C-alpha cells in the first residue's frame, strides 16, 4: 500500500553527483565520435561571427576616420587619421569579440541540443523530442539573460565589496568563482530541461532540489574556463554533463516513488 512519508528514500542527488556529471560529460564528448561535429559548431560559429564582425569594424573604422578628417590630408592629418583609425579598430575588435561570444551559443543551440539528445539516449535508450530551432534559440536566450541578470548582479556586488574593502577579497574571490559556476550550470541545464518543456519555476525548483550537485558541477567548469578561450570548447561537454545530472535526478525521484509505493501503510 502507498505511504506518503518515506524519509529514507532518496529524492535528490548528492553533492558528488556534480563531480560525476563533470567527468561523464567530458568522457561522453571525447569518447563519442558521432557528436564531434556538433561539438565543433560553437567554435566554428564564433570564428565566423568574429571574422565578419571584425571585417565590418575595420571597414567602418576607415570610413568613420575619413568622414572626420577628409581625404586631403597633410602629415599631421595622416598621423591623426591613423591614430583615430587604430583606436576605432581596437574598440571595434573588443565589441566584435563580445558580440561573437554572446551570439555563438544561441546560434549553436541546435548542435548543443543534439549532444544532449545523444547523451540521454546513451544513458537511458530514449530521449525527449528535440525542440524547434526558434524555440531552442528563445529558450537559450532566456536562460542566458536570467544568468546575466542574477549572476551579473551578484558579481557586481562582490566586486564593489572587494573594491572598497580589499581584505574582503579572500572571501569575494572564491564567491565570484562559485557565482560564475552557478551561471554556467544554469546555462548548461537549459538544454535537457528545455527538451522536457520545463518552465522557469520548475527549473528553480530543480536547482533547489539538487543545489549541492548543481554548485559543484558549475564550480568545476568555472575553474576550467579560467583558461582563455576554453568556454566555447567546454560548452558541449557541459551540456552532456548537465544531461547526465537531469537524467540522474529523474532516476532518483523515480526510485523514491517506487520505494513509497511498496511501503506499508
């Protein structure tokens, strides 16, 4: 008979499930040749975007400097023209880099979702249906926006604390790494949860239920992306690991329901 109180039955993942998911995500992408093409998509999209945007920045720098100085230049005019053009190049490159990094992930959503789909099939033999490209794009954009709003606010507060009280850096620096980890983990779990149609409120509930595993998983990835340029390479592995976390959570909850069903009243 069914009993509603089953305190001893597991209903959430342990802390070190995050460590397991971290390793399983890396192992799946590295050891599964059929997803290697998908894994390269974010980096390829980033490079294409960066090339186009930098080209536009260079073209715009020439024309903007010419519009300000004119074409009939003396020696000092040429010095000023080149100085301003180089400054525009530098600003344009930074803007192009930030835009390319911001857009590469949403535009690569179809590939990352395919990795999540393949990982779930490898784990369970089946997977939730893929979403449309537009739905995937909107879901990813929303997840990134929430991460930036919440995580960005926390990072700003921590920065201000360490700026006005430098000794606090011994606490704020590790906290910044943890917050960055939360942002990454939230971003990664978007793909398996989006395939299940999980809404915003349910996602926060998922994080709360598995907070320890969620935090350790994200923290490990935050440590990895300290290396410049690593973020686009770890995206596929992070998504595969997050899929492992979501599947593990479902199995833990199913196990709890099975235990509850067989307990005596």
